[in-house]
């Protein structure tokens, strides 16, 4: 099972023989999720008889998102504290199904499970490459399997603006036509976005939209040049372009390269904030979840004092619309950041260059931090030097083992566990074009991030070891294959021989 449950007792009695698809009783939504998973896993070979029962219910007691699952020879019961808990119990149940020579069975167990952290996320960068709605839905399905409950959409960057907004139509008319490497651009209509948000919600996933500001805004500048500075083409940006064989950014032209930190909005012009009111207001109205992410990372083209002014004004606008700000940890250095804003830490597992202090600043302001340590959970890193796609800047390649062996409470010294909102694994897409690319980089490492977010702390459960995890990942291969997930068959994992 992945992520490892809080407590598992093997009952040591006979298993439940799964011979009845017809007798799934109780909550109809949960029943249809389970039926879908069993159909994928067992397909035509699934025997139909009429003994035993799988009962799926919500009883309103226990911690949010928790569930209890018990299996004996007579049947299976899954009781969720709420509908999310029941949904997670069903995911666990599907992971327990074993196909043996004697038929399909579910071992007798009793599981009491609840998440360690309330925020468990995956991020998809749809700006460097744009992914169609079915691909985003496929990512949502994958996240749900691992009990993740937030989908962070990185909607805008230098290379593209991917959400149509009626108040500022030029953003997509001029800012969405291209992607990295000359690949096609694209954008979501408001209906597309609503469809994504609703699909995610049906899997108990909250969408967190990001408009990356005040850097990462070259595409915005194509649409509204009055609010943007010319690209700041530093020697670093030039050298990056030369190494990568890319053209440097130029004012008025789409950017198809992969350098970062050269664009900035104008900080002291009211027109900038007029645009932000339109954009963030329309986005807030479209977004039922509590969060709007305003980026704030790598604003190397913005003077630090100006950056602080910008963060204060932009975060106040988000607050005006009744949303909670999320921002990358750099924004923690801005004294005027709206109180209660959530910080997202993307430094290393062992922090460098004061990045931990910036993350701690969010907690000092009474808010919490999402941990995305780049050298553990950045899904866009290569696994090893041979990986077909991916980057290497985060301490070199990230093996599955490295993605697993870190403990959230130990990353930011002095940050109490109560100040950790959760864990999120970002997938930046400079080198990622298709769902198969997404799968290759995300699986199995997204499972590591899910376990860090959901499962008990390292050291407080015998399941929270690399040895246990790699066995449990291996056991997921069959379900992942059945669901069409093109996971990386990492040699670090003892995959069973394919049947
Ligand atoms: C850093 S980490 C970025 C992104 C890049 C990514 C590539 C962070 C908040 N920003 O702009 O896409 O590295 O790994």
C-alpha cells in the first residue's frame, strides 16, 4: 500500500475471496470508484458470484479524511469519517487486491488511517508546455490514487499564458501561441478550467491556480507591454542560452527557451495593479478553493526593494478577493506580505543560502509552509544520467531512493511540525511534452512525495523505511499498468516478473 497507512493490523485469519462484483453496497460514488478500479485491475477474468459483501459508508466520526477498513472472510467494510476518507479507503482497498492461483483475494486486515498533513499536492507546469484537458484529468486520476488532495496548476510563465480571461483577452491572444522548443502553445478557456476544477473536486482534489509574478512574466509582457520591463539579459541568461542552443529573450517576441529570471513587471505603475486586480479577481471568481498562488520565485530581474513592494501590493489584492496567498519562499523576505500567506519552500533538503530563513518567515507571520524540497520531490529531475528527459540542477539526478529518504519535519530547522501545511511535488515541464513523459518522471517518485505527505513520520512506523517502500512500490506495478500509467521501471525497485 502506498502511501503507508497510519496503522495496519494483519488479522491472521482467512482472506476475503473476491467473487462478487454485484455486492458492493453503500455510498454510490465510492462504489463506482471501486468498480472502476476493480474493472481495470481484474477485467474479463473477474469471476462473478454472489457471496460476501463490500460495504462502503461514511459515518461522520473521526479526523478529517480518515477511514477504517476491515477485511475478513465474510466481507469488507470501509467506513470514512467523511466522503474524502471513504474515497481514500477505497483506494487502499484496490491496492490490497491480490490475484493468486486460487482466485482473487483480499487479505484479512484492519487498517485505521488518517493523513499526517492536510495539504498533499502535485504541481503541473502547463506554461512551458501546454497539456490538453484529458491529460490534466489523467494527472488528477493519478494524484487521487496516492491520496493527494491539491493540484497546483502553474498557469503562466515566460513561455506562455495558459488561461483565457475575459477582462484581459490579449493575455491568451498574444501570450499563448508558443511553448518551449518551438512546440505548439495553447490555453484553457474558462469552461476548460471549470471542467478541470470540477473533475479534480470529484476526486477530492482542490485546484490551486498560480499566476507567477512579478518575474516569469515575459508572455504577459507580449500582451500588455506597458506593464512589463524589457528582458534583463544578464551574462547568466546569455550563457544559459548558449549552452542550451536557445535564442535569448527579446522584447515583443515569444520566448521559447528555458532561462529563468529575466522578466519583471513594472513595480511602481498603477497600471500593473489594475491588471492584477482584473486577473486575480477573475481567477478568484473562477476558483472555488481557498488559495491563489502568486509565484514570487526567481525574480532576478526585479530589484529586492521593489520585490518587497510588489509582494505587499499583490498579496493585498488576493486578500481583497477573499483568497489566501500561496507564494514561493522568496516572498517570505517581504515584510508586507499579507498575514496568513502560505509559503512554498523549494530549496534543498539541507537548506542553502538562507532559503530556510525565508521559509521560516511565513511561520513567523502566523502561517504555514508547503515543503517542495527540489532535490527530493522535483519530479522534473532525471533519475540518473541516462534518463531520456529531465533536468539535473537540483543536486544532480534524483534517484527513487533519494526522493524517498527525507523527513518533512527535519528540512527547515526551527520550523515546528504544526507550521508545516504539507508536501507538494512539482513537475516543471521544460523537457516534458506528453502524458507518457509525465508518467515516466512522476512514477514512482510521486509515490515518495505522497508518503511524505500522508504517512507517519520517518522512524515512527516500521513501514517508513526505504526497504519497505521499494517492496510496496513493486506491488503497485500491476495496478499502475492496468490503469495505463507508463511508470519508469527503475532498477531500484524489485518489480515482479511481468506475467
Ligand atoms: C526552478 S523552483 C523554477 C522553475 C523551473 C524549474 C526547473 C522554482 C520556483 N522555479 O521556473 O521550471 O526550476 O526545474
